[in-house]
C-alpha cells in the first residue's frame, strides 16, 4: 500500500525567529516513488520532514497524504515510518523488540509480528540478531535495524532525515543500495532529506533542491546537473565553474565564444553554464565547436583538470587521464547543446 | 592484573581509608548502639559500662496491649506510602519539564525547589498550621499528607530532573512516529529507563515522611499519631527508657533497611542518578 505526498504552500517560521525557515514550499511525491530533498544545512529540509512526520506544526500551508490533509493528525495516526540520522533504538529492548515496536502499537498478533520481524531482519541482512541489545551493534547495523523498524508496519510513507550521514563513506554506499532494494520490496513512498548530492542522486528518482527555505529546483537527478534552474543551484551542485555572460534568444546564445545553439526558455541577458566534464576535446568541426588554447593541465590521477582560453574566455574542463594535452596546444572544444543551460546572472 | 599496574601507595595513605571508614561508621552508628543495648535491659545505671540485668520488659511495654506502637507504625507507613506515591509522580512530571524544556526562570524554579532544605522547618510549620486550620484540613490524615508533600516533592523533583536529563527526548519522538500516542510513548520508552530513579525518589519521599515530627505534630494536632510522635510522647511522658529505646529502634529500622536496599540496587550504577545538581 502506498500513499502520495502533497506538500502545498508550506510556510514555517520558528517562534521568535525573524526570517522564515520554509517559504511557500510546494512538492508532490507520487505514490511509490523516491524523492530526495537536497539542501545545505540550515536550508529548512529537516524542518520540512518533521512537519510531514507531525513532529512540528507549520505556520501555514498544508500536508496531504493520499489526498487527505494530515495537519490535524498527531504523528502516530499518520501511517508513516521515520528514520533519523541517529538510529534511536530503544535501549531497553532487544533488536527484535525494536523492530516489532510499531506492529505492537497497532495491536498486530504475535505470530504475525514474529514472521514480519524475521522477514525484515533478513531483508536488512541481520538474520539471527533478534535477541541482541542495540548496544552490541555497530553504527551501520543499528541504522539497519532502525530502517527495519520504520518499515515493519508497512507504512504508506517512509521519511528519512540524513539517515546515513553519521556512517563511514564506504558503509554509506552499501546503505544506499540497501535502501533502494528495500524500496523495491516494500514500495513505501519515500521522502528523504540530505545535504549529500551523491546520496540524493543515487537513491532518488526526483530531487528537490531546497535553498534558503524555498524550492529552487525539482527535477530528475540528471536534469539537475544538465539544466540547473538558477546560478545558486549550479553553485550548490558544484557546476558553476564555467559561467559565461551573454544574451539568450530562441535556440541561441550569443557570447564572446560566438553564437551557440542550445535549447533554453531564457530570454535576454544571462549566464551560460556548462560543467567541466561535459566539454568534449577534439578535432571535430561544426556547430558549437570553438577553437581554444590550452593554458594549464593538472594531472589528478583519475582525470586531468584543464584550463583553456577561447576568445578571451577562460574555460575549465576535465578529460580522461590519458588525453595527450599540453599547455600551449591549440585545440577544438565541443560544447554539446544538451549540456548547456542559461540562468539569470 | 590491575593490581600490578596500580602504583604503590605509601603506608600512611593505605591506612587512612579504613580509619576514616571506621570513624565515620562509629560517628553514624555510635548513638544507635546504646539504644540497642538499652532496649533489652531494665537496669543500667551510671557509672556501669554494661547493664547488669537483661530483660524484655521494654519490648513488652512497647508492643503490649496498651501500647499504640502498631497503630503508629501503620499510620506512618500509610502516610509515608501516600507521600511517596504522590511526591514521586509529581516529581517525575516536574523533573521532565525541568530537564527537557527550556523553561523561563528555570534557575529560579530550582532555587525554590531547594527552599525546603534552606528554610528553617519551624517557620514553615507554623505558617502551614494556620493555613491548614483555616482550610479545615488540620487534625486529619489528609492534612498531614498534604503538609508533608511539598518537601518530599521538592526532593523528588530535583532527583528526577537529574534522571530525566539522562533520557533522550528523541526516543519518545521516534516512538510517536511508530504509532504510539503521547502517553504510550512515555510508558513504553521513557518509563522503563526511569525505573531506578523512581525507586530512589519514592524511597527518599517515604523517608522524609517517616521521620517528620514537626509538621505531623502541628497539622495532625495530636489526632494523627505517627512513630516519631509516639517516640517523643513516650520519651517525655513515661520515663521508661527501655520502652523508649525499643520504639526508637523501630523508628530507625526502615531508613536503614531502605538505604541498604537502595545501595544494593544502585551499586555499580551511574551515581549521577543521585547527583541532584547535575
């Protein structure tokens, strides 16, 4: 059973605060999908999650689960599971009792609880850990138990607040894979909050970038990098290295590099953005190819960081580690139209 | 193996600890020893170091048919139990608020809670008597329980705020998201972690009630006779030292017993449980 989440015009200002934490946040998470809310610390993303969970009350707007407003419902009536950054396992209970907690609160009978707990401990790769205490587990194991516990009662919605941020980088990768796998099995509509863009793009099918309490962009992960909606989004995603001023018109962008073909809704003065890794070095001729001179090459081992100038514009690009490029070389750069975007300066 | 790593202490230091322990023990238990002897003799005169005749006459009198000791013990236990339950419940609620929420004037509240320790009990008792007389609560069990409650609650609150500070509020929030209502989340998640603290708080409250003399005398108006009241009356009225000693032993027994039990329960635990000031 899954539930769609609708967040409509959500406003929140903490008591005594002068600036709002959330401003007119609107977000739709279709049933059974995974959306990541990505933002730096202080962007209001945890507040957003805590409002959906029912642990905070917003100052304005609405939250609907399966079409029904839940703002007047206390958290325990909202049919959701939440995993926080800390595992928050109940210290006086065993692992199995922790996982069973939500089912017990709903009055599920014993045999069914046992079956479901065993099934979930298998699913999070902790079979036979049921009788242990939370203190005997590692951080990653504890967070897996927390995941199992949140999903035990088959909630329509799974909320995750920086669930893997406290774990080792290597463990984080495993946990992302586990989360994707669990989502495939259980199907709960998943909304999760993170400051880690790799985590967001790895796990989610749609990413909402939250900056300063506003939704700055809502798009599939690839679009986010290819077509950042604003300069701020591009900066936050680390893609504002090449920002070339010019003028946009239908299908074109005029700048010192010449007339470049691209697809944009932007009109008038703007900044052209292209990620360093999207620029193709080669001898091809044709549209969107500019001649350039290499000015610097830095070998990073896995790739080369290259600086080039073309018509007085400095471009950053990266190539594979074996590219035969030296400072002073004249070359051609292709700026693929699909990777060009224009934002307001 | 820890023995080997421990640096050798000089002889003086090694002897200091046992000496201090024995002296402290004597200082605390010393006054009780003559009581224990006196309760079992009817002849013990100065300057004899030891009584020359043993007898159970004191106990016969203390426990005999005219004695009101059994009744006084029952009254004391009843009042003590009521005070313990009420003070612990109130203390647990107030302690949660103090430990978990940023209350305005929190320092002031903590100071007020210490007031029963700081303010001379006589002043409080005299004022309380007037209030309880006017309220029609004087000369009754209810009145005595209500009068003893503030001091006991203050202790329980200070103690419980320390215990609550060690409980993570996020755990109850987590329980709420798993389908537990507010009360259920408290019962299922926080309460099991408070158990030791609640026991100690109840014990303290009981002991405060058990040993109270002044408030019980003034508010109870002689109608409510607890063990301390009976003890004073016997000591002052009968001059029967053996009976007085026997009653005194009865009065001393529960505190010693409860302290021993609590010490066993708390042995090896976080002593911060008793660290009232955190």
